[in-house]
C-alpha cells in the first residue's frame, strides 16, 4: 500500500461555497522537498530523508509577522478544546491576518471544516502518525501556536516549524532530545505553572484578567484586548427538540454524576411537563472516548429521548439553540451550549470551574464543596436550579 492510499489531505476551507479542495502529495515523494533545500540529505533505501542542520526555530515573543503570514494552530481534539480555542483563532486572525491552518483531530473535524475562522484543517489526532509526519514535514509556517501538552502535539509543532519559524507553546527542541525551553518572561512562567486552576492565578500573573482557559491561551500567544465570545459553527435542525437536553458522559471518571441522580432529575422534569433528550456521540463511539456511556441505557429506559449520534456537531449547536434548557457535566456539550443563548446548568469539579467554566450569562455553575466529588452534588440542588431557568 502506498503513502497516497493512506493520505488524509489538509482540507482547504472554501468560503465561496464552491466546494472544498485538498492539497495532494507530489507523485515524486520527497524529491521536490530535497530540490528546494540546501541542507544535507541522507538516503535510506529508496527514500530520501532530510536532516535539518542549523535549523533556526525561534520562540515567539509577540513579534510582528511578515505580511499575510501562514499560521498553524494545534489543539487537542475534544469538543471543549476546540471551543476554548475559538477566541484564540479570532484574535490571531485579527492581529496577524493571513491564513490559519488548524491541526485538531477526527472528533472535531466537522466543526473545523465548517468554521469560518479557519483557512484549512488537518486531523492531527486520529490519523496514523507516519502518514501525518510525512505530511507535516512538507508544510511551512511563519508562526506555530500549540496549546496542547501531549508528546505528539509537541512533536507536530517541531515538525511544522521550518527555517525561522516562530513557535508559541510546547515544542520538541531542534535536536529532538527534549522540550524546547520557554521564554524567560511572565508567559514562559505561566506555560510551566501546573496550577492553572489556582484561585490566585490572576494575582500571580497580572497579564490575566481571569482564570478562564480561553483567556490564558490568548495571553500566552501575546494577544491583548478583550477576549471574544465562542464562535462555533451552527446548523439549524428541522422539527421539534425536547425542551431539556442533557449530556451525561465525560472524558474523566471524576467528572461524572451518578446515573440514578440523572434518572431522578429526568423524572422531576417530566412531572412538570418537560420533555428530556440525551445528547452525545452515537453509542458505538461513546464508550471509546468518554466515561459514563455504559450507564446511559438506564436513562433511556426511564423515558428520556435518545438523541445520541442523531446530529452533526453543527446541528447539535442548532438543537441546543432550540431547547429551553441544557443540563450537562463539564464536557464538550457544555461548551457548545455556551456558544448559544440557551440557559445551561453545568456540573463541575470544585476548583476546575475557575479554569473551564466560560464566563457567559447563560451558564449556571454548580460544584461540590472543597474535597468532595461531583457525585456529591445533590439532585435537589440541580432540579431547583433547572426549574428556575425553565
């Protein structure tokens, strides 16, 4: 099987409505890369591989970029990570102009492809690493911004960084033996600080007006000014949706609320005449990435409408916009809901709400007392909050 058989192209987002195009690899493999490079080349078998010597990758410190720059943005591919990156996308485009290529993953590909903020996108997470490494090495950028700490994201940032590229965020060093050092300034200290959820974060770092992760990302990229609201693609859905939409699965077990409490909440809402629907990925995928999916069948059996996998991600935003209320854990659905005006009740871990709860008017944050888990949040409290918003 050839490389081209497995190739996942960078999707060029067509804003004219004429259709998307893709950048295909050259039939000659690496030949064109080698011809344009003065660095030494090592040939192994039938493949030529570049050995980049004296590569001048530079830490970004707020410098003005070249006219119409090419910018790459790397994030995790959870829905929440995409959402909190949309203010960063807006501020990068406003300050620098040029093109913005997004490297997220297969789970957020629908949102990335539909986003008017992005020039192109590539599913970094979810594509096999060899295919991706080959492809990334053929890209060049003026600025690479990485807001993800995983080893693969760091490696991708390094591969995308060409001659004289500025890099902002975690990145493998030019010799591949360790991480690239952060700047010796306030932002560099913030990058390596493990206590982003600290209640004193804004005191420690005066560049921050809040502890919200979306603002942190923008300030780390040397972007000043008001933080824009979420800007997430939306597609209207036909027909009615349940009055209340709930999302009960999450990426970590300590984010979960017991299914018995979800069932009790649904019964109370039904008793007051409100229909309830369950949002989430289709059941076949739900258990691969999220916790709590194995208990959702009990909630469906209690009379909740099963909407899992019924919508595309932009349609999920459209469905939320038609609902009267969303009740959800700290998960991707919460962030999609916060891009709308629909009242939303969010159940957070104590402390984490300071970092991940968007500062929007339609979000009511509930969290346990210090030292307690999300499981301890009383169903009476959630039901009371929900009923007040209906």
